[in-house]
């Protein structure tokens, strides 16, 4: 059955049925009014972020289930909350739907949204349904909170800071390339990288831990790619950065996919977007003592990849010691091919 | 110059330059990080709402300037905050842009957004820019606040309540029809109704006043049309409503446009969406004493149009006393023609 056969208000009722009533006491009023009403204890600063996922730009239906797409749509927003060191409070979802889209597809998408809502305690409290003459698009806005004065911004990096990243880099890019070139990779294990691409895991609790224990000066999530996102930190902070290529954490599967496609895995790690790992800067010596506890707690590596210096832009230091300026080559919507 | 020639990050920088730094002390961090950071005094409940405006669905470039379109995009969200009796805190703007869109158009749109941001103290604190293969779409989410426990919901209407509306009804519909059939209306004064369609004025301060003084039981803004929006109140409250056709406030210009097009002005008032007037219910006798003060203060009529009764749905009482059930004929995205 198609969306246009059900109508706007019946569709909203069906979608609402797929969402359990929010368990959070702070949701005073959820879906079904002009606004959601939320009640927070005093002492928090509020975080507000928005992100759009468009079919054929951010995802393809051939490569992901409706649940995967829903997961991704909310996860990327939760990652922005993580990137400030906060926790989500609630989300609102604006759907732009082609009239001939199947209702079952939208319901699957909502199941994926709800999976993230449950996993990260980010109840969906409202939204909007609109017709579009174009492709499916999902814009989500998330309200978050962080202890007063504790939000971690891009602009706090200082000369001498160490640069660290969580997890491994370039896997989402490897997954995207594996999906694009599936026939050429027959027999190669690609499930893990494809899953990284399809279902990004925001580092929410990791960021909270690091904010509480790590004395961080700046924090960003890796959505556009390390070269681009670290450049954002440098620009906002008025500093430069040196990345040590030999230190970049790469998974074995990423290396194998890149090798099979004749690509440089280092380029995946530097410029591949959508890993949604954290990149942060902290005073020298602050993070290393936390590494063992962090890794045990979150099953997630924590790797020092460079340092902040005076100047501008990001410099890449190769294993042989040579340095060269790193071009910002992360994702730009209007200067990139579609996936 | 087209959007694709400028690129995502340079475009964001250009748009940011069109927005003055927020004057509000509660904006701790505006555009340029993963999230905006906002600080509110204790004692408020938070409101969160989102709305999308799509080209060819909600607006046409032929009928409105870029500034008009920007105005509309933020105004409809501010109206949702008004519809809870709240005040806006901040907005985030997600743009879906065709790559060949002119940068000057997007800048004009931002000027329109900023005009609303200034008029209603709703600073734009962040957003997202995405490419789309479809038409221009703008999704805005607004955070608002209302004194704790004071949010006015749709679900509070009680049997015996009076039903009131602000302003005059059907003007946006008259404006839309006037734009559609401009050649047939040559010589007729339509500027006022066209302006109502192009630049809806959220009844923000009016709603705040009514919440403080009117003992309101329920409140909604008229976005889909009175028949549809009042039905939302009835459904949410588990009550019925009687609308008295003779009482519906219609402007002379609306009557003239309808007459020239052979249409029923009552249908404009009942089913025409996008007036963004307020519709509310209150105990008998509570509102009439406020009428003179309200009208003087806001230069806006306040009209009793019916009452809440037991039962379900909305009944229309004609001037001759006959009653019939009012079909819900407001705007449904998937069961309506495009404008």
C-alpha cells in the first residue's frame, strides 16, 4: 500500500503506533500536539542540532533496508550530541515522502529510528509529514543536554594538545566502496565494514566519559572525514595540526578492501566520511592513563594520532618523516559525486 | 552564481554572514559547531517542533520572493510555538538545495528567515546544508519555552467551552486563489490577501496574552484549516464541537475574491489552511471581558465562533439553524492537489 492511499493523518497514526510511549519522565507531551513539551532539571545547558539524510545523496535503498536507513538518520544526529559531550533529550522527525512510497517502507524506517531512540535514550516526540516531488528525505532535529558550561566545542584546541581518535578509521568508506563494487569483491569478508557504513554507532557514552575524565580542549565527530573535521577544529581554534600517518588506526578489513580495489587505505582513513568516531584534543599526558580503562569499558581503541601546533591547516607527517600539507578532501555536498 | 560553484562550506559561511550574532544571552554557542548551546533560566518547560516547506508543495517561486519564502518557513514554526502559549528560544535550519540553485536566492531566503528571527526573537543558531536531486526544501526546528506546567494543549477542551478564533479566516486561501487565478481578478484589490498567504504572521504575543489572562482549556494554530484543526482539538479532547457559520469572521476582500471566482467564502474560512490564526476553547464568559483590551493591544479581532459539546466531530450550524456534520476537508498532503 502506498503512502498516498493512506493519507497524511492516518499515516501519522500508524507511525505513532510503532513508537512506544516515551519512558522518560521529562517528556511531558509527545507526538500529537503543535509542539512536544519537555521538562529538564535545572543545571543543564541545552544542545540543538539538525541533519538531513537524502535518498541518492546519503543513502541508497539498494544498499540498505528501511530499518538501516532509519537507524542512520537518527544516529548521525545523536553523534552530533556526542560531539559536544552531551546526552540526547528528544528528537523530532520531518519526513518528505514521495506519494508512491510504500507505507511498509516508512514503517520500517520508523522501526530503525526507534531502535536508535531505545539504544541511546532519545525518544521521538514529534515530527512532520510532507509530500515531496523528489526523493525520500528525512530531517531530524535533536535536543540534548550537557552539564552547564561543560559543552565541548571545536574552538578550544591549544598549541601542544595531543590529537586523539576513538575506534578505527576509514571503515565506513571501505563499506561504501564494498557496496559500490560488490561484484569485484566476491569472496572477501566485507560484512563488518558494510555494517559500519549502514549502521553508524554514535560514540555517545564514550564522549561523556572523555568529557568527565579527559580534560578535553576540543571535540568533533568524524562525519565528513578526518582531514576535513580536524581542519574544522584548527580553523575554529586558530591553530594548526600535525597528523602522523603511521599512527592512524586502520582495521585489517579496511586494508583488504582497499587493496582489492587498488585504493590507498590511508586515503580512506583521512578522507572517508561517516565513521562517526570522535576526534579530540587534550593536554599532553592526560589521555594515555585513561586508555586501558576506556578500552575495557567501551571495547573501543583510543589512539593518539598527532598534535596541535601553531600556524594553520593540517600537515600530514609520513612514516619516513616527510611532511606535506593535507588538502581538505572530506565530503562537500556540492563538490562531490553522489554515493 | 550557483550553489554548486560555491561549495558547501563557503555557502554556509556566506549565509552565516547574513545573520547578525544573536543578541540573546541564552545563546552560548551559535552557528559553527556540532550543536548550538543554549542556556535557559530554570522554571520553563521546553517546546520542540519541526516543519518542512517544499517547493511546489508549500510554495512556488513564481508567487513569492526568496525573502517571502524564508519568512514563511520560519513563521509557520513560530506559529507552532504560539499554539502552545510559549515563546521561541532558537531555530535550526536544514536546507535541501538543488545544485543549480542561485546563491543569491539562498541568501534572499536567509534574509527572510532573519526578518522573522528578529521580529519574534527567535535567533537562528545552526543548521545543515544538503544537496538534493529534487526541489528546494527547508526544514526548520524551533526550540521554545513556556512557564512550567502552562503549555496549552489540544487535549484540554471541555463540554460547554466556548470556541474562539483570532483575526479573520480564509484570507490565506483567498490569497492563494488570487495568485492562481490572477488574470481573472484584474482590477480587484488582492494585495492584502496575497500578503497574508505569502507572509503569515504567527500570533505569538496574542497567544501568550490569552494564556496568561484567558483561562484557556485548549489551543491550536490554524495551519490546515478550521474544520481540520478544530477536529484535532475534538479528537484529542474526546469531545464534539458546534461551529456557527454566521459568526465566522471574514474580511471583505476575502468575500470579493471568492465572489469573483464563483467560490463560497465560507468554504475558504472553514477549509482554507495557512491562516495561522489561533483557535482556542475557554470556559463560558472568560474571554468576552478581554475582547476590548485584546483588540486594542493587538489590532486583532477576537470572535466567538461556537461551543464544545458532548459527542464527536464538528457540526456546522447554518444561519437558518439547520445543522450538519462538517467533513474534515483541511489540507492532507497525500490527498490534495499541489498549490
